[in-house]
C-alpha cells in the first residue's frame, strides 16, 4: 500500500510504501527510477507491528516507476497508482506525486477520502480512484476478518474442552 502526505521539503510529496506483516522475507528493498533502479540501496524496515515500511520524499508532479525486491525477487505493487510495461516482460508499478493546485492535496489523498458508497457509481469514478477507495478500506476489512478468525478459533477451543 502507498500513503502520500505533505512533505517538509518544498515541491515534494512524502510517500510511504508498505507491505503487510504477512510478507515473510529476510530483506525487502525499494528500487525505481528515483534511485536508478539500484536494488540494494533503499531497504524496508519491519516495524513493531510487523508491517514493512519505507518512506521517501519525492518531487511533486511526477510519475515514478518502481518495484520491490523481496529476497532477490522483483515484484510489483498491485495497489500502485498505475503500471507500465518494462523491457523484461513484466510491469513496473507507478506512483504519481501530482498535486491539486486548488487545495495542495495529492491525487491519492483525494481518492482516499472517497467512501465505499462512491464505488456504486462507476461511471463517476476513474479506475484509480476506485482502486484507492478499496485499498483504503482493506485494513478495516482485514481487521474484521482477523477478528472473525480469532472468534471462531476461540469457539472451537471451547467446544474441544
């Protein structure tokens, strides 16, 4: 998942790249055109909550191509702002740092403010906005699913006792 916010640096956007705690890896790196595709320069850090994160301040109003390198394997981020074919027969992920001149928000920040009811009107939403709205809801849905799983496991333990 990708989160964008205001950067302390002028003409930049603070971009946080995240991979879920369920990703089992020894090392994860971020590589893209912002670092000349160096696959061992920008390491993710697995934080106390288990989520892998790295944050960068990228120049505003640009589209950057990137991929993750998970234990030496190149992977795309399917929650990215877009995709572009690469010379290796796969797709690079895109992060868009465009800023809305009227209010200074990033396009992604605006998309994250959409509610799930907005998805019922597909003709009024761009595909990237729908994807962003669904991505924004995913942590909530995963928490519901995990809570249901724990409740079912507890009930099974009670029944077994």
